[in-house]
C-alpha cells in the first residue's frame, strides 16, 4: 500500500424485501461494514465485511473493534495483515475479505474473464422453503426468467414425504433438463440424510449442499459413500484449512466457497486451486451481501480454474443472484442478471470490481461511520 491512505468505514443495515427463511433461521436484514480505501491520487476501492447470524453478538462486537482498529492504523499508513486478522477467526476473515476487495478494486485489475463478450457468469435462482404448489410456481417463474439451475432451500421438513412431495412438484413443473440442488443448511443428522437423499435421488439432483451440521469431514465422507446424490460442503468451508481437510478426506464432490466467509478473494482462489487439483469444482456463493460484496464474489467466480472431470454435468452455476432479496444493493447501476447469467452493468468501469457505490443509498441505510486520513 501507499504511505498515505484514506480509509472510510460505514456500517449499514439493509432490510430484506420480505423475510427469507432457511433451515438455519429467518433473515430479516443484512448488517454490513462497507470499506472505502483511497490512495494519494484519489483513486478509490470498495469492499464489504459481513458475518452470519450464527456467529453471534460477540463476533459482531469483535468485527466492530477490528474495523475501528483498522481505521486507526490507516492514520499511520498501514492496514492489518492477513496473519493479524486470522487470529480473530470469523470477524477477522470478514474484515480481510473487505480489505482484499478494496485493494483489488483500487488496483483496477481488469476483469477480463467476466465476459468480454457479455456472456457473464452462470448463476442459480433460489427457491425458498414453501409448500409444493408455491415452490413449483416459484420454480416456473425462475425458469421463465432464464435460469437453468435452481437451489431449493430445504431442511425444515419434519417428514421425508414432505420433502419428496415438494421436490417432485418442482421437477414436474420445470422438466428434466433443469438442474436442481438442495440446500439443507446443516439441518440433518447422518441417518436422516441417508433416508431423505435416497427418497429424492430419483429426481436427479445436481448435489445437496451442507446436508450435515458441523465441520468434521468424517460424517460427510460416510454419507458420500452411502448415497448417490453428490455432496457439497458450505457452512463447513470457513477457511483454506477447513477446505483442505474436506478435500483430503474425500468427503465432498463440490465445495461451496463464500469469499466473505473464508477471508476474501485470495483465500477463495487458493481453495479453488486446491479443489481443482483433486477434481472438485467450486461454487462461489454469497452471505446475502449488498452489490459490493457480490461484485467481489463475481470476480472470484469469473477466474475459477477449469475442472474437466467431475460428478457434475458441466460447470456449475454460482449462488450470486441474491442482491434482489434486499431493499437496495447500494450500487448506482446494479449487477445484471439475464438468462441465468450475471455480468457487470453496461456503465461499469473496465477494471477493479467494475461497480459504483450509490452514496445516497449508503447514507439512507447507514447506522455508523468513521474515517481516517493517513
């Protein structure tokens, strides 16, 4: 970094358009720290730090402390190092992700792999936990909008038959060519997972995401041996170290990597290289960030290494089409989702994250702010 820095941090709370239910709980709002880093020439870069509800109030307090500390450090012309932040677990990795993105954006590295031809990156639509009829209608609407991959939120069902009825209704509504994946958010134990995946395997699932709780690879490996549906880890992929453990144990067919969770773009890219070496594809996803965090994740998805031979039929689509769940994405021009693909807005700059922060929207949703000039 340069010897002279300007670091601004804004904490925002952006509500969901409507409550979003998962097996892990109900999402009502997204709290995030937005970092803006500027150099001596006035160039700026943006990043976003977020936590999960499961991280708890203590983690949120630690993240706030780390942000304030980073602002104070910027007055001396430096920022926290990766090693310093890693010592603080999830809050440290969240701030590292924001700093990573801001540096990338500030450097203006061209996003050449985000479709110079305008094709964009394939993304899935998410179908919330609804009844069979409502789920089928939502799935049809997503297909009509151009999506070819649907992620079905699951795990809250008390009986296997309820899940079977819902997945069957969706498959009947969308036909055999659409890719369906389940996201269980760690709601099942091993035997429940075996039973329910055996019951829905006939519907041709692309994979099941985080079927088991915890971050121990052994139960995932056991489940993978006992069922036909490919297995993905999501919540368990908290860091490069955690991802490596799952790969070494041959516990998964897919890794779902959320840059905001694992520590940013550099950590996500390292995980992707490790996974590719073992023939495991990576699906890049979000923690319901605003458009700033999603743009950072889009850059990761666009630069993933090729993984030619996997249990999946073709490269997987990514879980990035989530900004529409929020009241505002905090961007001047939103990321474009068209025909199941995400691309930068037509007015985007040629480099960095390729998006512009909407300062009026930030002011609307801001609950705290701090700034330091070094």
